C-alpha cells in the first residue's frame, strides 16, 4: 500500500465526521455487539460496567496514576 497526502477543508472534514457518525449509528442498529466482539472482550466490558455502577473504581487524576 502506498502513502498519499490528502488535503480537505474544515467543511469537508466536518462532513466526513458526520458521515462516520451516521454509519456508526446505522451499524449499531443492524449488527449486535455479540457479532463484532469476542466473548472475552464482552465479558470485560460487562465487568467494567458493573464496577462503574457499583462505584468499584479509583478515580485517576494523572497519567502516572493510570499506569500504576
């Protein structure tokens, strides 16, 4: 694959982002997360959501705190 340089205006970039969001919303309606992600990822996601709901986490205020 070769590299290319692409220049677009802010307006065109905004349109690309809008199109991306439209496609994302459509795909979320049509395709189940179970079809996209591995079961291990989904289990981790559900565990994380449970921890957030139960406030079982430590707030990180710096990158150093994140990597501990």
